C-alpha cells in the first residue's frame, strides 16, 4: 500500500492493485474538499482504492472512505467501471452524508430523503455497490465484530447511524423496548424495523420507518448460517438461542460471512 502526501496532509490514501498516481492524487484532492462541508472538525480522513484485475468484473474499481467528524464516523463505499468514476461517486456519497449530519436535528430532512440535489437515491446506491464474490460455501470463513451502536438509542438515531456509516442494515438496542433490533433500508426509500416482539410504537419517529411483519427466528449460529445459504437475503437477523441476544449474520463482499454482535455482548 502507498500513501499520498500533498496540500491536504490529513487525508491518507491507500491503494491496492494497479492504481495510478493520478488516481491516488485525484482521490486525495476530492476527499480533501469534502471536509469543507463537515459540521465539525475532521479528525482524520482515510481513503482506500482497490483496482481488481479480474476482466470479468463489470465494476472493477472499488473506493471507500472513512472520516472521523469530531468523534462521529462517516463512511462510504462504492464500485464503478473506472477508478475516476468511483472516486466521483464516493465524493458525492460523502457530501450527502455530511449534509445529513449537519441537519440531523431537522426531522423533515429524514422525511424527504429524495428531494435534495445531493441525495443518494436508492437506484444509484444499488448500482454503485460492489458485487459479491461468489466464494464456494466450503471456503467461507466467519468474521465476528461488535455493533457500532453503543448503549440504547432511538429508532431515529439508528437511522442516522445507518446512513452515516453507509450500511444497508444496522444492529442496535432500542431505547423504547430494551431489545436488540435491526433497522434496514426498504425498497421504496424508507426503512423497516426488525424486532422480536413488535413493542415499538414508531408514533414519534421522524424517519419513514415501518415494522416488518416477520419476526426474527430464535436459532443457533449454525441454523442461521443455513438460512443465509439457502435464501437470497443479504443478511439474517436472529435471536441467539443460547444468549437471547440479537445478532446479524451477513454476506461480506469478499464472499465470507460476517457476524455482528451487540456492543455489550460477551465475546
């Protein structure tokens, strides 16, 4: 990996694969400019560019970034046909997230997600996501990590974190019910709340959130893995039969499994 230094000294650009110096410099400049719309000091900015050599990939250029905005993480990741296009998409994504962070207290900002010039619409998001590597089941490994959500939070807070971290789902402990819940993007541009009991009223939620009718199963990790392998879903939210805590098993872009545990769960 190689770092780029230049006028913006606090943006670290890392590269893997045949990424040119011009592409690294372009990312350094573009993400450096994004800091100007941050609603607070950017403590660090890290960019990773990956150029896959596989000619069968339609979008071999992968770009992702992580910004620490005064202790709040903002992330984005995209894929495109060329690295320059991927960097442009990444810049647009980060700008939209930083603007959302700046207006987090404005409930209407969450209600009208598709109205702004810089909003990331669901069709664009899906088209820019990296494709999944078709790793054989027998070669898949399990990667465990804790949820980013620390402590109990409201559904609106979970929606904001999901957007800022550029996730499609987000495991958190619901302040209203005390349960482990998941907030997930819906196809119509809103959000769905996945919860074991259906106790949340959502009456005072500003974001367009609705309950998902199906309840997460209470199973072990092996059964959850089988559900993920047998279905077409990107993740499985389940209540662990041994601990009683909610967990999320998901497909990583590298073809392996990822397991997300509550932040206070015992490893």
